């Protein structure tokens, strides 16, 4: 794993990789929750070839939170 940076200890490279994956999962869970979806959908980010397909499908799917906002009556003036 340290072929690119041989001066870095191996445990540090694993720590950086783990923190990166954790940050991606947290961001995906927050985005899914704001869109009205189950945050567990963010776990699909871990699967390498499924992640781009999931993002594409998520972008073109119906967003329940946006439908709820458009169904709300306009504020009275």
C-alpha cells in the first residue's frame, strides 16, 4: 500500500483511507436523509462499480422531500 509514499508508516495510510471512507459515508447519509431517503443507502458507496450507478439513479429518482415542499400551500400575504 505504501508504494507511492514509502516514508509514511503503513498504519497511517490505513488510517487515512479509513477516515476518507467514513467521511464519504457520512456525507452520503446526510444527503440521502435530506432527500427523504433512508440514510443506509450510503453504504452502497463502498461498492466500487456500483457507486457511480447509484449516484446516477439517485439523481434521476423522485425526491420525496421536494414533492412535500411543492405540495405545501403558498404562504398567506
